[in-house]
């Protein structure tokens, strides 16, 4: 064996480069397959409207001496939303029913367009608001004379018109 020829022979360079290229191609194929199967890089667009909302709570007593809380729900800024796709979910509240002469539970889901002065096709944008109280729609029944939001939770929920999904945009809790 000629040792001098071993150090000067370039014939082994091609197989080494071939192996390096094969490893690089294998890694590239594995990364492509992982991206495809794991969904990495898929479109993660969020269709939830980006809005700033606020709640303004006022505790009061009406002329009959019943608790008459009011909660104003406002769309301060951001995306415009169709009224029929925006809900106000009330839980753990109470309304005073004069027909029963007692406080009864109020756990309801109201659409934004259930409130006074709003149509279902109205576009809700910055500056628009509705007020939850005992004397206006949707609680303006002749027997309802009071509203108690002590310990209640009120959520502003958007119903995605393109699916059956709902998203909570904001939550108020007393």
C-alpha cells in the first residue's frame, strides 16, 4: 500500500459529498412531512372580531323601593359587528316580579337587538351601547319592577355567523 498516494488521492471526496447531500435531503423531506402532518404553518387566522368593550354599573333603588340596578354595555372601538351576532348572557341575577311578589332568578341570553332601539341588521360599532335594566327591553314586562345584579355575571358573547362557535368578548362580574 502506498501511503503517499492515500493522502493525494481525491477519489473519496465524491462519496463524502454524496452522503452529506443525502443527509440534507432526508432532513428536508422529514421537515416537510412534519409540517404537513402536524399543521405547522397552517393558516391560524382568527375570525373573532377585535373590539374594545366596557361595562358601566349603577346600583339604585326605584320609587317602589325595589333594587333597580343598571348595567350599560358599550362597544368602545374596534371591528363592526352585526347586532344579531352579539349576545349578552346574564347569570346569577334576580328580577323582582310583582305578579309573584318575589325575586326570581334571571339567567338569560339576550341578543343585542333585543334591546330598545336596535334592529337585527344594525351594525354595532364604536360608541354604541345598550343598557340592561328593569324598565327597558328586554326586561320591560309589566310585572318586572326591579333588577338585582349583586353577585351576577354578564358576558358579551359573539356568535360566529360562519360556524356554530361562540366567543366571549368581555365579562363583567359583581
